[in-house]
C-alpha cells in the first residue's frame, strides 16, 4: 500500500503564528530552508520527516495533530452543501475541495455559513407558520447548529473543562454523589428528591435543587454533577464560552448546558482512569458501565471524546438516532463524517437496533472512500419512569476503523480479512457515489443518470459509472 503524503500547511502556519515566529526563524529551528518551509505552508510540498522530528523535538508538538483537525470535516461538509439542488452546475472536484479546506479553511467555513443562512431563509419562506412566528428574524445560523459545530470542530474535547473535572473526581475519592451533595450543601443549597418537577429543577431564589427519584441512579448522579458545574464551575465555563464567540445569547445558553454536561460526564468518567479501563476491558461497554456507574450511552459518548493531546484513545465515531433516522447526537474522531442534514444511511445497523432492544449488534462496513469500520449499535430507549409516561426511543452507534479492531472486544470472531464481510454503507444519498445501492432515496448530485422507460431495476434510473 502506498504511503499517503502528509500536507498540513494550515497547521504549520497556525503553529508558527501561535509561537510568534517569522518564517525565517521557524525554518531555522526546524532545520529546513526558507523556500522549502514556504512551499510546505502553501501545501505545494508534503511535510518532510525532518520537519516532523523538528516539531516534536524543538516545540514538543504532538505530531499526530498534523494528520487530524478540520480539513476532512470541512471537505465532508462542503460536499454535502454542494449537493444542494441549488447548485445546478457541475460541483468542484474533490481535489479542489481538499485544497480549499487545507489552504483556506476560513473561506471554506464562510461558504458553509453562507449556505446555512440560505437554507434557513428558504425554510422560513417555505413555512408560513414559522415565518409568522418569527417576524423580523434575520438569516443566521440556528443556535443549536452553531453549538453543535462548536463541539464538532473542537474534536468534542474541551481540555480545561476535562482536566478540572478530573481533579474534582480525584477529590471525591470514589463517592461522587455524596461529595457533590456535600459541596452543594456547604453553599447553602438544599437537595430534595421529589417527583413531578422534571428530571432536575433548581430554584435560585430558595436555593433548592430537586431531583426526580424516578430517574435512573446514573441519571440522578449526572444531573447532580450538571447542577454543580453550573453553580460552582461558572467562571471556567464562562471563560470557555467567551472564546467560542457565539452569535446569539441563545447559542451561548445552549453551549453552557453542553459544557455542564461535558463536565458531569468527565467527572463520572475521569480521563486517565477511563482511558485505562477502556484498554483493559477492550472497550466492553457493559463492564465499563458497571465500573463507572454510567449508562451505556454515556460510556459510548465518552469514548468518542478521548482526544487529549499526547494521551489519545482509540478514535471512535458516535451517533444517536431516533426512530425516524434523524441524528440527534453526532461526533466523529475518525475519517467518517455524518450528514449534517437529514438522516443516517439506512444500511447502518443502528436502525435495526430498535428491533432488538437490550442487545448489541455488530457490523463490518465500508464507506465509499474505501475505509473499513467495525460498528456497534444498540437500542437505548428511555422509560418515562411511570405508567402512561411516553418512552423516548433512541439507538446509538459506535465505531472505529478496522485497524483498531484488536482493541475492541466486539470485533472478536468477525472475519476481518474477507472483503465480502464488509457491507457497503454511505453518508448521505446526495453525496454517496454508489451506483448499485438498493436503498437509495435520491440520485447522487455528482453523477449523470440514464433513464430507460423500457427497463426497471431496483431504481427507476441507472447511475452512470
């Protein structure tokens, strides 16, 4: 297999700017000529071994960061945006998109923001009720999408919050619920367990926190930690939110909830101990759920956040879908990027998980770019806690590239060497290049169609190769 050359000009420029060095000084420290550095920063040449070693030795830079980051995400997001029918001409070649993502990431993000604004304006005009209800609204990113993108481009890892949570967990010495409750009571906060007020409710005037006894123990513990984060870690959360520069107060408020959730999860599953347990159990979600007193969904989500520089875990993607196939949570530390709009590929095993509650489903899958994955799916539907209360139906999917299969207990017994074992899956029909998919809902935008009224196959058209 040919070794893929590494082009990381944007990363080199970003590091040099952060260090406050000129190109001449930076080149000297890396042991290369000024013209050669200039060519690497402009992606005219790949990053050399000399530069990789220099980055590690001179600056202590985690060189694995060179091959990760925003580029692949931006390419995936731009391809999906360009699949919008509004772009009627032939879309740019994939190579051009990669150049834009690598050399001009700010321009690529501006394009995505522009397309997002167009979509939202179009949707407003298409819905009279929404238009009347949002009189005077300006075309801007939805707060929910803005926050989702913030975590997406942070690799779902917030270092300062994660380390603060780890320190708090160490102080608790294993009894998180009691320690957290003690810290809150020391601040004059009363804690009650009473049904009827939602899962969690805090009254700032009376300084009373109410938790529902109907919620699962791990949920109560998580909500207790969430409220502690809002009340006692406010300065840390606010400082992080300031850096994000959200465009609306609503987005900032949603992100604050996300940060408090992040803190709570990182306390329940402290980074170093959790990463060690993941390796020891070979990512056995049930064993880890018992060990950390967390739900299967919380364990799976946490596994997708192990992106601490110098101590990264196995890179996973994680997603949660509802019964309609809509993605309600998503994150990928792998090369696989989810569709930003619409549902997940119907060929993923995550959709079958609703049919087998309480069971893990395994799948070997291959995406159109030729990357192969081991995918795990499970139903995680949540009871309302009482008779007559509606059940929330969800399923989760967790996966990693097949090269990490040895670290995954769920890969045992699977035939990883046979190409026939891997089911072809896609991301979104409009950007999926597969010509023989029997579950395709719409044609791919980048391919020509052939329609024969005298022939009918699985689809009413054929996709030219």
